[in-house]
């Protein structure tokens, strides 16, 4: 995660092209009224390039008093959590036909507070369990910034909003109504930010980050609609070129201003979708140079390495790299992953089929291997199965095997077995236990599934981030390998 300063966090936040001086201890103190005692956790991540999520846990007594000291060298968005409260949520939403529907659901509301922190700062937090919105008090440097993070969350990210944006809108809205909903939400959030910054002293950095967060959230929502609708409604919906016309006016960062991890996740998805929709056969790493240049390009390259660790990309940060500070961070971050670059042997792994028979890569030596990492609970994984089956059929007489590796947990192993048998899945269907799951996840830095990997006929890595079966580029790749 990058652009000069980058941060991954529970919701997201970002920085603004500022160079910060020496590391400094930042202190967070507070008191939780009505707390019965237990563990309180503080999670935070800097906006700096390739930073990682940090977490501290503290045993807090019944008096609810706590103190965290953290060393940071750039702004961070943090959140501390001290439990959850059972609540009943009742809300009304309007369906696509204009009719209202009222829902009531029981849920556990997390008891958490967001903080915006800078080096050598101090903030004091006081809050009452079960009534955060009415009782939250924050004092100290940048307290107005911290209040904004919480109030924005209360205003736009409660259970009703999560249900609407993560499920309801995909099921009940057609493309035009969905687009209107997304634009309404963006406008409401922008007005809220404008009003808040007019009334309070908000840091330029936080405002900058929030503006980009609001903008990119709306673009991401529209990009995700086609696949999410297909996933939930299972109606085979395919967006046409008119739907994607909004991509022509999408803005990307061409400055050195920091925008944080949310921006980079947006950028990554936007660029990949643009590449897919363009039909270009140009290598993706080369394609992005049409959208980015100079340092923003290299910052994206550094971010992309986390899910696209290829030699061609990694070599961008060699001795000839124009940005030595980035190159140094990349080498520090990924040195232990160099073993998964092309040409290296795949990690040792033991897999089991539905009958409990054990397999290793050696069982398919002499053949290329197309690996599908998936799970029965993963909607996007299931969505790829028909394309994978077609791929298996079309390459049945070629020197390649298709190995689907389930990462379902031990308790769901029978569910996986039943799924394989009931759906009559082809190819080679295997499962890995927790130890082997951890081994392959660490070796290939698996952060999400589905994930596809190609090995050569010697068990060496060809591509640790191969195209999906539904991506026509996989056929181009396999045809080159298998000719």
C-alpha cells in the first residue's frame, strides 16, 4: 500500500504527500464506563508505503482505564475495540419498484472508536459501553479529526447502510436505480464532509484522504455491481458497454499526494477491469503505463507486488530503479518472498482427495499444473467453476492437469466433499488441512480467493498470479506454454 505514505486500516484512510520527521511516541489514554474488565485492542496502520497493520492488546480492569503508547512516524487511522453489544436493528428500505420494506434483525454491534493520530500526539478518550454515540468524548491533538471518523461512520456505515450497499441494492436495484443510489450516497457523504470541515478544524491531510475515499468508493461500487448482482440474483446479468461508459471519466492520482490503502485497492481493481474490458493482449504490467507514470506508477507497482509478485514487476525495483527509497522498502518487504518468483520450485504441500488419498506436486510431474485455490463459502470462487470446467474440457488432450485446492476449514471438510460429489466437479479435487493451508498461503501471499497459479512440468512456478478461467488471457498463456 502506498503512494508516499500508505495505510491499511479497518475502513481506510490515507495521507497527503507529506514527509514526516523522526518517529515519535503517541499516547492514547481513556476510560470506558460500564466496562466489566477484559481485553481492549488497538489496531493501527501508517499511511506510509508498504506499512503493515499493527495491533496492541491490553488487559483492562473493571475501572475501564487504559493507556496505549505507540511509535509512529506518519499519520495513522486507528481503532480500538472493547467488545460488542447485542442490539435489535429495525429499518425501512425502498425496493426498485418504489415499495418500502421493513426489516428487523438481531445483531452484535461492535463497541469501537476510531482515532486519527499523528507522531508525538496525545489523545484522551472517554466513552460509555452501549452508548458510544451519545457519550464519546475525545480531547487532545487532532481530536476533531478523530470525531469526524466516528461521526462519518455513524452516519453512513451502520447496519442498515451495510445491508443496503453490500446486499440489498444488488438484489433490488436495476443498473439505473443502482447508479442513482451510488450518486446519492456520494453526494450525501461529500456534503457531510464539507459541513464538518466548515465547522471544525480538520487537518488538510484527513480532508484530502476523505475526499478521495468518497470518490473512489462510488467508482468501486459501480465496478462491482455486475459481478455482485450475478452472485446474489444468479440471473446471468452482463453489463453492456453503455454501463461501463463512466470509466472514461474516472480520475486517478497523477501527483505525489498520499491517498492511503483505500485508494490503491480502488486503483488496482479499476486498472484490472479497464484492462479486461479493453480486450488488450498487452501484458498488464505494461498496460498500466497508459494510465500512470513517474512515481505514482512505481508506487502502484510496489502495491501490486503484494498480490502480483512476478519477476518482471519485482525487477522494477532493482539497482536501476529511479526511486531508491521505494526500492529499499520493496526489498525489505519482499525479500523473503523471492522464492515464489518464476522459475523457483513450488512449496512442498500435501493434499487429500475426497477419499483421503494423499497427493503432492510430484504426482503430476511431467505435466503443467493449473491450480485453483477456492472454498465452498466463496461466491466468486463458485462463479469461476463453469469457466474452469470449460477450460478443463478444451485442454483435455494437452499436457496439463487442473488441480482445485479447497481451503475450507476442517469443520467444513464434509461440506466440501458433498459439494464436489453433488456438483460432479471434474479435474483433480483436493483439500488441504490448516498446516498446509498456512504453508501455501505464506508461500504465495494469499490474501483472497479465488487465486490461480500455474506450475510447469518440473513443478516450478510459471505464474503465481495467473489469470482466472473466465479471463481469456489464460488461454493465450496456456497456448504459449503448451505448444
